């Protein structure tokens, strides 16, 4: 018996956007359930279960931020927020309310699919750690704490391994700076942003082929960091939306 496809709630008030985003998701094999406003999204969540929610910010009746807050109060289902705004405030607010990730419109269909896959992996993996990371020609065994590159072994400190472990639990998704600091350094070091920046610089110098232009350890300005994989390098052709 084949496994059930992942069920995704797609919340956007424009029919054209619903069709545009549903097509690549269904082609990938996911079951897509539409909701046209915030109230309908909450009603669907009360009556059905979903593996992931794609949630637009600008919705009639109840906006996406409030929908996110209400869903997160009852469920840990991964939430990816869609926003047409580039302002940092919207991204920060969504993450503060419990969203797992965000995508700024316009975006490519491969980018959407990569973020959805990352969210579904996060949901299926739970607290389990990813034992092995592959970053180009570098292989990192988090269990054995061994790292190998084209020129042999690479020495990482215990602190650097802890940072990678934290990022790896949410591979492909944004991890807030505050969460990294709290988990890796401890709750009394949440303001030590400089220590985190220095650690990330050392990791890039050791693991990235071009540290000034990192491919895998990416800074999300004003938010935190994202551990990318090869599949998240999406083509640039955008999905056009009107808001």
C-alpha cells in the first residue's frame, strides 16, 4: 500500500494565485486543500488535519498573522507564510507568532517546493537530529562529530558542532538568531550576537568553498540563519502574484 500524500492547506484569497501555486504542489504529489480567507482557514484547521500550511499574510476577514497565532496556539503543524512585502517587520512578526518560514513574493515554483519539502521533513523528523550533512564536497557526521573535505579531515569545535546540529534540525528553514543563542549558548546569552557571528564566520571559512558568498550557511538579515541544501538552490523564474 502506497503512503498517503502529504496534505497541505493553501491559504490565499486570489483564485489565480490558488491555481498557480496548487499546480506545482499537486504535480509533486501533495494533496492541496484551498482556503480563500482567514476565517475559512481556521474552520478547516478545526475540522481537518494537515501536514503543512502555506499562509498568505494579506487575507480578508482575519489576516494571516492572526491566523498563524491561533493555529500555533493549538498545533505544531509547520507554517510557511507568504508576503508581498520586503519589510523586515513582517518577517520578524510572522516568526515571532510561530511561523516556521516565510517566502517573499514573487518567488519561483522550485523555491516554494523546496521550502515545503523542508517543512515536511521538519514535521516528520520531530526532535530527531540529522546525523550526516553534505555540503558540496564536505561531509559532516554529527553523531561521531567528524568532518571530512576534499583535503582530508576538518577540525570543528564542540561549539561549532552544536550550531550545526541546531540548524540541521530545521534544514532549509530559517532559524532565529535568538533561538540559536538560547539553544547553543544558553538562556543567559541571548544577547551575544557577536559570538554567534564569529562562530558562523569560522564555520564558513572551514566549510564553504567561497566563504564571503556562502551557499550553505546563509544569513537571513535581521532574522537569523538558514542551513541550505543543494535542492534549495532554486531557479530564478518567479511565480508572479498581484499582492
